[in-house]
């Protein structure tokens, strides 16, 4: 990240837009009863499915009927 990009990000931290998005995301997490990070909520067939932990990514892929290729699929395909 360049110094210019860094300074731009830092300047936006105190913006009303960013604060509003943080409040919105926090309220949604409370609504979903999230209890830690990472919590992922999958919206599927008008239902919310909540998953906690990075070790749940294969289950999330299964729920979405997608193939889980691992955390770094590009590196694994080159082995």
C-alpha cells in the first residue's frame, strides 16, 4: 500500500460514512447473535445460516453447493 493510499484510508476512518457502516454492521451482528470473529452469515432460501470460525469454510461452501478449493487454491494447484 502506498503512503497516499494509507493516508486516504486513515482519513476515512473518522468519516460519518465509515462510522455509519460500522454501526450498521455491528447492529446486524447483534441481530444475528454473532459471538466472535469470524462469524459468517449465509442467506439462503430466505433463511440465515450462521457459521463461526475459519475452519467452517468447507461447510459454507457445501451449504452454497460450491466446491471448496482450500484457503490458497492457486498455490495448491501448482504443487
